[in-house]
């Protein structure tokens, strides 16, 4: 009798583990409203703030040339400054992604004054690209903010369009 109960508990636990691997890409919201994102480039950290404090925090990867503010298309830098989350992409090449409103008017004006395009399509996204191990190469994007696939699922579920994001050096 005792063996049968243990076997049933083991099989139920194994079935739950297998089914959790089949979970949807889209996770449900944990109930905490995210009112702001703060990203610290030097510390490689993204913080999701709620009304009552920090909701979640994540280690991040940046562009392949992480120091300094993004100025031009192809420079490999991640922007610095105040932006907003302006789009969501459930069909991202990097699992899921949420877009950042770079470039703003000042970014465009600076690049134009230099006769160069400012770039764009800056996202917080999953990853890494096939063949890149995030433990071996942290800053691999073209200027985006990279987190793990599981982490972007959480972020995607909690962060809404219009949420401000402040990106610090």
C-alpha cells in the first residue's frame, strides 16, 4: 500500500514536471503592476519597480560595445536616458521582446547633425542567438538588452506599453 502511494506521488510529480516543460511562451502576470523599469548598464542589471518597491530584478547582457550612449546605427551600444516601452513582439527572433522608444528627438537630431542614421529597433529580449552561450559572452547584441528566455517571459507578462524605462550608464 505504502509503495503504491509513493509510486503514484512520484508519477504525478514526474507528469507535472514534463507538462511544465510544455508551458506556453506567455506567462501570466503575478499580480504586481510594473510602473517603471530601471537599467544599470555598468552593473548589468534590470529592475522592475512596482508601486510598493522592486517587483523583480534580472542580470542582463548589452550591445557588443556597451560603454557610452548609442549614437549611430551599427555602433553596438545600448542607449542611455529616459525612454518608454512602445511595442511588444510575440514573434521576436529572440523568443519574445518588448521595444524601447529609442531614438528620441534628441537622438535623431544628434545623428542627423553628424550625417549618420541613429539606428533603432532597440528591445529587451530573450536569447541568446543560436551558438552563443550567455555565460561565455555577456554582451552580444547589436545594442539591445538581453535576458534569458524564461526571464523575458516574466518581463513580457508584467510590462505594458507606455511603461517608462530609465537607462543609466
